[in-house]
C-alpha cells in the first residue's frame, strides 16, 4: 500500500489515472502502446509473424526497428484480450512497473537490512529515482526494471544453496528482464556478472558446491541463449550507432549532481551556478538527489567502521561494497566514449569492443546501475541511523519524504497526458476491402517527427499494413517511398501506391502547414482517388484500380 500510495503521488504530474483508457503522451509512449498491442495481437491471432509487423509496408522484419517488448507483453495481454484497448493495457502496465520496482527493491533490501523502514528508504529511492522519472513519460522498456533487484535475490539464494530449482529461477528472472529491452538485457547481465563474486565471498562455497554451481551456471547460460537468441538475431545485422550519437547521450558529473528543470530544486537553482538545470527529457539528466547522497554517505561510513552505531556484520559490509561498485561502474560507463574520468580512460570504449555492444547508443542509460547502487546505499544509511538512534524513526521518514520530493515534478514541461481519440476514419477501414494504408502528411525528418507514432497507434483499430512508421531505424529505401507517398494526389504517387498494394490514403488536413484545401480539391478531382469518408479534418480516400 505504501508503494501504491507513493506511485499515485509521485506519478501524478506525468500520468492521468482518471483517463487510463485514452490518455497518453505522443511520440515514444504511443510507439510503445502500438508495440505492446502488436505483440498481444499476434498472440491472440493465428498465422502472424511477430517481427513482420504492420508498419513500413511492404518491408519485412519491421518490429526489429525498435524494441520488441516481448518480456513486458505477457503482463498487458490479459487486459488487451479483455478490452482490446491498447492504451488501457499500456497505462496499467506502466503504472504497475513503478510499484513493482519499489516492491522488488524493498524485498532485496529487507533481505539485507531486516528493517522495513530502511528497505522503504531504498525501495522508494529505486522506484522513483530520477532515471525512472526521466524515462517515465515514454520509455516503458527502461522503467520495467523490477527484475534487476529480483535477479540479485535469485543469484544470492542460488549461491547460498545451489539446486536446480534455484538455478532455473535465476535463468527465468534473467530471461524475463532480458526480453524487456536490449538495454535492460545488457544491464541485467552486467548486474548478474558483478554480483556473482560478492555472492561467492558471502557464502564461501565448498569444493562440492563449486562443482554444482559450475554445472548449473552452464545450464543457465544455455537457457539464456536458447530463449534470447531467436530475438537477438533480428537485431545483430544493424549497423552500430555513431560515436557522435553516443557522446551526445552521455553523462557527466553535473548530470548526477545538478537538479533537473521542473523539480523544486531545479526551479530554485541559483542562476550564477556554472552548471544549470537540464531539461527532464535529456538522456544526461540523471540527478541522484542530495538526501540519497547523504544516506549513501552515512551507509558507506558505517560499513567502513567509521560511522555511528554498532559495527555492521560481514553481509552488510559486502552489500555496501557492492553498492559502491554499482555506482562507480555504472557512472563510469555512463560517461560514454572518449572521455577521461578523474584521469582514467573511458570504460565505455572498452565495453563496446564486446560483441553486440556497439548497438548501445545512449551510454547515459547505464545510470540504472547507479540508481540501484544508490538505493542499496540509502537503505544501509537509513539502517545505520536507526541502529545508532533507535528513536529516530520519524527523522528517517522525513528524510525519505524529502528524498522523494527531490525527484518530484513540480512542473513537467509536457504537462499531464491527455485523452487522444483515434479518428473515426481509421475505424471505417475495418469494413472495407483489402489494401494497405498510408497516412499523410509524413513528418519524417522534421522536428515534430514524433507525430508519425500516432499513425502506428491509429492502426491498432484495424491492423492493416501501413506504409508509415516511427522507429529508431527504418528500412533501406524508405526515404524514396516516403517522397512518393508525399506526392499525393499525383499520378506517379498513385502508380507507386498500386504497385505496393496500398489501397487507402488518410489525409490529416490539420497537419498541413497553411491548410490542405488545394490538395484536397486535386484529390477529389483526380481519377486515381475516390473520397470514401471524412470525419472533421481527417479524410479517407481509396486508391482506384489502374487502367
């Protein structure tokens, strides 16, 4: 109940719980609404290929141009199957992600501290880290990270008493996180690999258990390969991201220490400071919070034997060391390519030499490891305070609330998501003959290219192939196709549409600069197109058969 209440409060500025069935942000949020709906639609239907999505017609394998979200889709499927409302399914799963993030981090931290208030301090720090608040408006695939702390628990239990059931549990948790997104697949593997030495130190396996762990580790690796390889193969052929792009999405020290715009600290930040608050949309805006830094520092002093209260045990010391490792390693990686950190060379430059890692185009996302490390350290710091001053409960609660306030959006630039009705002309397509659909105008290459995600979202009411697409990548030759479609209602455009199997054109006149009166008049007079329906500013044309 505490995490549910915290989620309702913390997410209020970037959610709309009264309109879960219709409210969403444009751009990446609607891309993810469509992605979850497509995966659910494939599971519900028969004979459809998962990766041959209905976008970028007539190209194949188009789901791979963005994240597939297969690890998240099972949670949305019951809602989608019952309602066929993709927005409702997305919004519920999105909200649940924050609650589960807090609960699973709490479970991990209570296992370490045996104190619910200390675990709550760390659990809320993880669930509502600014990393999650930053990506909350549109990147469900990065917020869906509750398997991360759960993987640490699973590995710890397995290392303490290896068994096949526990090994299978480790594999299942890792697979579920890896299938959420490519970034989280990389991050959870890094987390697992980093924790194994700490688990070995804690549990000191015997010669007998080392053999069992080795055999079961091989089995876990095989399971991961068998489960993940069918998805990975659709992505490995893509060219790597550019160094310039990675540098633009990298962090620096100010990323973690300067509060973002829109928070109360950011709004009151002195103008004379050398580093100013950054936009809450930027990949490099990764504020960790001063209260959490203080708790982390108290926890670090305590595990080093220099803080207040009784000396920590061996488990607490190892867990504190692991928290420091996550903060240092995650932060170092997040600094990206070609950048020295305190005189040390770029760790990212070494990391991207590993197979497949050149697909990492946003090094700032390694900050998720920092968030988990800060959460662990915050919990240990809260426990240190409670051990030293048993009557300090109210003060720890106050610190917890102040820590949450530091990442709360007093003012979010995009406002709250608003209801968005799918135009009725797309519903008309369900009852018409065969043929792919193109929506115009295309916003490809423009600053508001995020509007093209709407066309994917609108396609969820009919699931016909559409020529449009909004993804991280696009098919070869798509630029030429987009230009031909944009030449509507010219004869050359109509000829291209027929050759591609396009049967219908939806024109959004409200998106044409200066209006689309002349274009509509030409379309209505053209022998190549016939007006089928209109609903306000949206018009549906059929492509006439060629002569």
